[in-house]
C-alpha cells in the first residue's frame, strides 16, 4: 500500500538520502540537497511524496506556486515502482492541495525528448502550451485533473 504525504521541510531532511537516491535514478542533472531544501512559494504546502509500507519514499512531486498556477518542478517515481499509478496519484494529491488554495492550473516543463513522460502527462489530460528551447510546456486545469477521477461527472 502506498500512502501519500505532505513533503514538508522536516520530512525532507529526514528522508534526504532516499530522495537523493530516487532522483539519482534520472541519471542526468541530479538534484542535490540544495534543490530539495530550496524555499519556493507554497512549496512545502503543495509538494507530496508517496511512501511505501515501511514509510520510505518511492516517488515525489516537488511543486510551487507560480501566480494562479501550481508548477511541477520535479516528479519522479522509483523505476521499480513505475506503472502502478503512483505518478498519477501524486499529481492528483497536488491538485487537491492546489484547489484548496484556489489555484486553477497545473503547469510543468518537460524535455521534448522525454517521450514516456509526455505520454504520461497526456494520458492525464495535460495539453501542450508552447515550446521553450528544447522543452515542452504542458498545462491542465486543476479541476480537469481531479475530475478524471470521476469520469461520469458529479452525481
Ligand atoms: C513519468 C513518471 C513520473 C510516471 O509515473 P508512473 O507512476 O510510472 O505513472 P502512472 O503509473 O501513474 O501512469 C499513469 C498512466 O500514464 C501513462 N504512462 C505512464 N508511463 C508511461 C510510459 N512510460 N509510456 C507510456 N505511457 C505511460 C499510462 O497511460 C499510464 O496508465 P497505464 O499504466 O494504465 O497504461 C515516471 O515514469 C518517472 O518517474 N519517470 C522519470 C522521471 C520523469 O521523466 N519525470 C517527468 C519529467 S518532468
């Protein structure tokens, strides 16, 4: 069973080794403690991680507020735990938090070469907004992301 939790400052310190380990699986541009600790608007309110039965993180979404949007800076699921809907569950938990704060959109940048991630985001309903150098900017209305939980709609 996976449990979703708030990635607050104290928890990040406690789990730093695991977070760095998950991030290192990306192979390039690995984050250091500095990036995990960086204080950004509402970061420690909306960021979420997924914890396994032993309370060990197996994935995380580091986000912050940008205007009226919540912006995803990093979303990683441990390779051995992919395709278990952990990434989707993390983003929906972020969306719940964003909605509670009145934020209307979720945005992110992804390398246009990262086809697996683009397929993942598009499966969730993200739309392509623009290109920024070699990166694709994607966005979705928070209510759309949450509404996908209830395909038949309310009632
Ligand atoms: C992208 C990432 C976070 C997805 O996490 P995940 O937990 O494996 O994804 P989910 O299980 O929630 O996937 C939900 C749906 O997205 C789509 N999807 C996910 N990964 C996919 C892939 N590799 N190829 C095609 N579609 C994919 C599928 O439709 C999937 O549903 P299905 O498994 O029933 O077919 C994960 O692959 C990852 O950590 N990648 C490396 C880091 C990265 O690229 N991050 C994003 C950069 S901004």
